[in-house]
């Protein structure tokens, strides 16, 4: 299997407890849209393949790479923060009070934002949701710092 969203939806369909998507179609669409902001707008231009190209093929240093990364993640986080704040369905997590598909996509981007020292102060809702996720054993165990094959 390939592509994170397809894999996560497969897992949700084959292991339905706990659900990663809510039952109501409008809520499911909202969650998918939040997840796609990360998966389609932020991640593709900030993944390791792109960052390595910027460094090795274009010859940019770490400061330039961090500037690139932070510019694009800030743009995505601004949009995501606004959507989360303005919707009453946002709870302790991106949607309600249990983690789901949107949280699964958000957490790695917050980890990367911390890695590149992005100021997260303008994104208090994203930060709060991230902290809620990291209180759960499944998210804490999946953190890159806990992976033996973590790439630098």
C-alpha cells in the first residue's frame, strides 16, 4: 500500500474501532478537508525529497531550507487554525473529543514545525490539539524520536 491517506482510510475500514472518521457525511467531509490541507497543501512541498533537492541540487544551506519550510507550513497552519477556531465541531481534537484522521495527519507536521523551530504561538488551537494527541500512548509511541529508523 502507498499514500498515507489511503492507508489510514484502509485501516479505518478494516479496523473500525476506534473510528478515524465520524458517521455523518458532512463531518466526514470536514475531517477529510482538514487532513487534505496537511496532506495536499503542506506536506508535498516540505517532504524530505523536496528538502534534499533544495539542499543538494540547489545548494541551499540549512537556514534557507528552514525559511522555505517555515514559510509553507505557516501558510498551511494559518488556514487550518482558522478552520479549527471557527467551527464548533472542534473539540479536544480536530473534530470532537477523540482523535481521528485529521489529527493523524496534523501531528507529524507539528513535529516537523518544531524541528524547524517555527513559532507555534500564532496557532494555539493546533498546539492544543497536538498536546492532546501527545498525551495518548499511541501518538507518543509513534513520535519520530521513538523510531529507530528516523531520518535526520
